[in-house]
C-alpha cells in the first residue's frame, strides 16, 4: 500500500470512557465485519476481559475506508490495555503507531488513566485527536471537558470531535479526522527489512503469532527472518492482517501492521520491542531496545488439595507460554506444602491469572499475601532480591533494606480530598503535589509500593464512593526501617502469613492481624494462642478459647438426611482448610488476615 494512504493509530482512554465501544463502531461503520458477525466489544477476546470490562492483550484491526477525497485508506487500529498494571504494554504498542484518539467521557472528564495514557502517547510523539464521547447523554458537558483537557493535559482541544459511540453520531467525522489530522507513516521499501515486534501470543493451532509493524523493507511469506536480540532464525510460514479475523496476505510493506507465524513454540522466544530483519541482507541497526517487563508483585500459589500440585504445574506452564511477564518457580512452605512463587506485573494481573487457574483449570488455590521485591543489602556488601518474606535472611548479616516506591497520581472530587490525603498519609506517603482541575483535585504522592499492593485501590474506592481515579509508576528503591513480622498459631510459625512491615507500624499491624485471625480461625477443642512476633519479640497476642465442636447436636437427633447433609457440608468446608500442627485454618484467613482497615 502507498504510504500516503496508511494511518496507524491507537485509542487512549480511562476505563469505561468508551474505548471498546468506539473501536467497535469504527469497525462496524466501515463494514470491516459483516453485521451478523458483530459481537459487542469485538476486540476484547478473553472471557475474563469481557466480564471485567478490561482489555488485557493489545489487539489490532485493519480497517479499509474511503475518505472524502475518494481514495481508499488503510487504517490500522491497535487497541491498548487501559489498566495501570499494563502500562508497559501500552508504551510498546504506542511506538508502533503515529497517532492517538484521546477518548474522554464528556459526562465525566479527565481521569487518572486518561493522563497516564495520554502522556505515553505524547512520549511516543503522537499526533493526538481529542474525542468527547457519550454526547448522547443529558449529563454531557463538552465545553467544560474541552476546557479541562486544555488545562490539565495542555493540548489544543478546540477541534475535539463530538461523538456518541453508542448512537454512531460523529463516527464518520472521526474516520475523516484520522485521515486528515494524523500523519502518514514513513519508511523505505527498498531498504533492508526492519520490523518491530509489537506483541505476541500463543495460538494452539498456529503456534506463536507475532504482531509486527514494518518500518522499512518488505516481509513476504517464505522469508527467512532473524530476531536481532537473540540471533534466532525462523522461516515465515504465514503473514497476514486482522480484519479482525486473521486474513492471509502475500506481503507487508513499510508502515503496515500485521502478523507472522513461523512455527515458534514459545512466546518467551519473542521479545517485545525486538527488531526482525532478513537473514540475508539484514539491517545494520536494530530499533532502540525495549526493556522487558519485570514482575513487581509476588505471591505464593498453593493447591488446596496437595494431590493437585502436578495439575497446577501444568496449568502454570500453559499460562506462561502465553504470558512472558508472568514468572513462577516451585516454592515449599512448611505450612502449605508444595506450590509456586509467582511474579506479576501488578495486582490485577495476579487476580486475572489466579482466576484463570481456578476457572479454566479447575484448581482450588490458596493465595498467600502479595509482596513486593525488597533489596536486602548484606553486611558483606552483597545485595539479595527478596521475593518472599519467608526467605528473609538472619538479621545479624543484614546491613539495611530498601523497598520500591511509586509515584501515585490521584484525581478526586474536592469533598473527598481530606479522606484521600489521610489514606495516603496512613500508608507512609509523602505528598509531592496538589493542584486543582475544576472541581477536582489532583494529588501526587510518593508511596511505598508494598502499602499499595494489597488493598489500597479498594480503600481508595470506598473512601471516595468510587469517584477517585488512580494511576502509578515506579520511581525506584529507597532505604527504610523494614522488619519481618511472623505469625505464630499455637506456637507454630505459619510461614505463609509472614509479612514485611515498617518498624513503626509493626505493633499496630500485628495487633490487627492477630485480632482478625482470632475471628477467622474456628474454635478447636483446646486453647490456641495467636501471636505476632518480630525476631524473638512478641508484639501482639490473642487467645482463642476452646469449644466443643458438635454441629450435629442442633439436629435434635431425629432427621438422618439432614444430619448427613450437615456433615457433608462440613467436609466440603474442610477442603478449603489447612492443617497447621494441630490447628486447622480456613484458606480465606490468609487473604482476610492481611487486609488492613
Ligand atoms: P472502555 O472501558 O473504555 O473500553 O469502555 P466501554 O467501551 O466498555 O464503554 C463503557 C460503558 O459506556 C459501556 O456500558 C458502554 O455501553 C457505554 N458507552 C460507551 N460509549 C457510549 C456513548 O457514546 N454513549 C453512551 N450513552 N454510553 C456509551
Ligand atoms: Mg474496553
């Protein structure tokens, strides 16, 4: 295709502002998909994404559209994920396109993810076309939101498009704006092949599918290509585009976006941001490298039923094939037996994987408290990365600890500002900035990641009745007075409940934890002491009193089926229990005990 007739773009938006609906509309308007094949939210492929209304994997679609000048244009849309955990995926797909539609819900205005995503687009040198969506709603305030975009983001919004992705109003104007206002890609068809690996995923029929953006040269079926990061050579057996169904074509040229398959077995072998070139006549310069995404949150995943360990191993291996940012290694816990220590990009990522393991693979899991990666500086000068509080080395050898910090941006209506400041302060935050954008405040905090990973987002939502938006980025490691807190149940340490805490908070956190455990652990036939300890020092203690546990006593002897039912119910409940010495702890206790409130 002639370069002048190509436009490559992405859509950036805060969650729920209508990105997917708009993408669907653009596809529908151009009849890219026959109407009867049109499912709502075409681009959100996986069930979980659909259920939660989030987009996890970047998707792409090629739209052919005849513009006002009578020429046919190829419009390539790359759909990017909207959630904070996947900021890295957003940044990489941004590099593959020249422009962005900035979708803002005109009944809401700019939110934290609007900012985070648009800054990524600006970083990638995009031309940006603001789109005010949901103008069909009576609460729509396009003038106010236009002004807010100019004030807060600092881009010209005077020609923002007025759109309803729901009714279709403004869709043709949007397509025309893509053609008129976004730049055509540049590239040299005669130069050696240079293509960017934008994304990859596993398909059970075709093996790994690689999404590429051609910078220079041409890519044809049958070519032998080299991945420059590791020097591996592959024979290309298919190339094509997404309309959205995969459609094979013969060649991809400069500026084009499409896929290749080459009998690649593992997603891990395809590094995002890698440069793909021809084995013969390679390009002499690779694209500036992307850093691979690093897991930042770790937790243990253990099968409730120890017999399911091998099933869990298989399931984790399968998921890893398709998700290079998810890491795992075998972990043994005195309390929980064999399981896996897994690393994730963030809490949502963790939740998505855990859900898939439980639902798609039907494995009941115990999830231990999420933990961040600490840097443990030893007295001998060595530095260890601590992924699991249970592995904390003996303190006599430790010089100091560092923890990861984030820069958190929160947008919140004025009336809730006080609660938000208090929450951030309670989580050891340092205020960096506080400004106003209309009736909303924008606060920026430097916060320890470990104070955020567990339930910060939930707390933020509840203190602001859902009106705050939140985004963050890592800013680096800093030293602080951190200690490992152990929990002892009936004098036995429960390794899975060990956590890292700040020394000043240890007593308070310990007390809250043992009080909670006292409620969560059912009474036994004997007294159970529950303690929180730092090193050998007990900082909090509760005692669970003894009880005669006879659930069938209530059944007045007679009704045998009812009695049987109760016993069965109790047995099923036991499946979710774990034995610690003589004590049984329900799995829900592991998560609940670590929630702070
Ligand atoms: P995304 O999270 O940005 O992908 O947002 P979605 O496309 O999933 O849209 C979020 C919600 O807003 C859905 O319930 C849509 O039906 C609704 N929505 C999207 N665009 C419009 C619009 O123009 N008007 C109205 N009334 N609702 C819309
Ligand atoms: Mg969506």
